[in-house]
C-alpha cells in the first residue's frame, strides 16, 4: 500500500508542477518618460539564483488546489468503500 501511495504522490506532484505558472523573472515598472499616462518596464531580474533550491518557484490557483484535494478524497472514499464491501461480503 505504501508504494501505491508514493506513486500517487509523485503523479500528483507532476500534475501540479506541469499545471502551475513558473516564476522565472521579476519585472519592474515605472511611468513611461515619453507618456506619463503609460508605464514602461524599467528592468527585470532572475527570480531566484540558480542552484538556490531544488524546488521551483511556481504559482497555482487556490481553486485548483481544492480540486486536487476533492478528487483525491473522492478516490479514497471509493477505494475504502470497495475494501469495506469486500470484507463485509467475505
């Protein structure tokens, strides 16, 4: 059972990382010198240093996180109900 859970966790992580927005750089903005009613990018930098962390800086919508949790709970309920029914019938 432990191996199956680890496989499920890896699959979930892969889906999360694939679906998330990867933050690679940060941009800075200021009023456009030619037209003060507009903004212009004044610079950009790398978000994090290379090799700083093994984990990527990603953003995932909170509603999507709730979806993943709901799906996971629904799957667990179905699995447990099958196990309980199988034990009850034997």
